[in-house]
């Protein structure tokens, strides 16, 4: 239960910190943090939680990461469902807290997006479904590749959280204009449930693409890493 609790609180922090920066601070009048700030916020949530709970649960905070690590031979199948449930619940609760905060401002409307992920008319840059699918697959693939490499027992010890946090920052810098960046089904689900409508109808892509990408990335690293575990 300690591991599941760690995943719950870790994913809560990721959604509150990352999506919160997008909803509350990205376009704050004249001094908003913008795309760069939101990208950094997502990276910092993972970096800080990796140091805080990495030794408890591994700090997955993401169903795609858990599935990818399983595919890479680093995580037992029996733990997948409870990890994923914990992550999704943490994301939903965080989205609820963010809604309570954001709705305290006059003029707040969920129709503005609430940091949801989307494609087509709901992509920040109006990118197509195919572009969104490719982006999410490729970005999650390299996210898992880097996670596998940074946590390899042959890699420099103690530095994995920095590499992984910076990787997530880079991913957001590239892909926010395309999909608002998911690479994490739990993160997408939490805010989408509050927006409803189009965010829920497009949610399938932000489960399917990250999971496919995660498995590909883990298998690619397992191939070149020649790990026996």
C-alpha cells in the first residue's frame, strides 16, 4: 500500500504542478510563464517526486511508464493494475483541487480547455489527429528510452531524476503546440473528466498513443542495452 500511496501522491503533484501552471500561470496578465514555464513545471514535478518517492514506488506517475517498464522487464505484471488505478485516482483528485482553485476567479470557464489534451480543433496549433498520434507515440517512446537508460544499473547513480525531469521538460517544449502534451494517460484523464464533451471523446488517443510509444521505447532500450534482468 505504501507504493500505491506514493504513486497517488506523486501523480497528484504532477497534475497539480504541471496542469496548474498551464491553467493558473501560463497566460497570467503580462507576467505569464508561457510555454517554457509550463514545460519546466512538468519537468520539475517529476524531478522533485523522483527524489521524494523514487525509493518507495519507483516514481512512475504514469500508466504508460508502468506498462513500458513492464515491457522492458523492469516491473512485474501483477503490480500494473494497482499502480495504474493509483495514478489515475491521483490525477483526478488533483484536477478537482485545481478546479476549486481556478473557479475562484471570475470569468473562469472549463470550455477554455483546463489544460486538456486534444487534436484537430482542440490542438493548440490545430494539428491533425495523425500528427497528434505520431507526436505522442514518438515522445513517449523516447521518454521510456531515457527512463530505462537513466535507471540502468550501469548508469551514473543518483542522477536519474535529473535526466528524466529534463527529458519531460524537453518533450513539453516540442509538443505543447501539437497536443498540449500528454505522454501520460493519467494526466490526460484527470482534467478531461472535468471538461467532458470533446476532451473525453478524444481521450482514447492519449491512452493508446503513449502506451504504444512506451512499449516501443522500452523494447528499443532493452535491445540495445542487452540487459539480462
